[in-house]
């Protein structure tokens, strides 16, 4: 048994003070090498390091250190997946592993990595199909994708509008084409907006 790791574990979980993310992070930061070293031969040490690693990643996310959180969340997820004493058939039965996947997805979402985040939320929703929270995050990702398309139509309409002004007295045919472009941009934007509201509505 690693005494230094055990002392840190006891210090972290002995009272309620470390439920504050800043306090938790401050206590771990100076001894982070203990949880990064996850090749402990003693299984109890392995479990303690995994628990500390998991909570550290989650606390970093809650405190807003997204890039740093992503690194530690992925390390913790890997620790669970390498744990030979836990059934690999469905790791999501482990509440802490479920929390890791959820926070991993939220971290990716906030880092604008929507496609990768969607993989996490889809995995969670497949396991927990009635979970409205996971479903809401998937709808949020869909909304982001629709927003990009909406902006594309808006920019297209604006460019056509500016060009139509420029060609107004120069070429009537080209000017008319740009007017059609304005109509397409506005109509497309309104249609995509309608789809976004319909497809991302929480039922």
C-alpha cells in the first residue's frame, strides 16, 4: 500500500470541504504525480488513484479548466477500461464511469468538438434511453449544427444583397440573379430555423 497516496485520499475525502472544486484542485495539484502514476500493483492503490483521478478531472471541468480537464478525464476513463476487476460488458453500470463519460462529453461540447461530444452522449442515451438530460445535450449539438447552416444562408443573402447594389445600374440580368440569391438565402435561413426549432424541441 502506498502511504503517500493513502494519506492524500484520506485528506481529500475526510470531510465536506473538498466538495468545493477550488479546494479539491488545490489539494491535488501539488501531489498530482500520485494519481498520474496509475500502474500501482496493489489493487486498493489502483482504485484510490482512479477515484482521485476521476474526481480531479470532473472538478477541473466544473472550475472551467476545460483543456486540462479533458486530459485527466481521458486518463480516468482509460483507468476504468483497464481495470480487470470490473466487468467490461457494460462499464456504464459504474456510476463514476457514467459521470466521467458525461463530463467528457460536456467538456468536448464546450471546446466546440461537437461531433466527438455527440459520441459520448449517444452512448449514454443508448444505455439510459429515458434520460432527458442526455437527450437535451444531443439536441443542443443538433441545434449548433443548424445554427451553422442558418448563418451560412444569412451570409449568402448578405453577399447577394451587397452585390445587387453594386450591379444595380450595370447589368440587369446579373442583378436579378443576385436578387434571387437574396430570396434563396432568406427563405433557406427561415426554413432551417424552423427545422432547428422542430428537431431540437424537447418533448
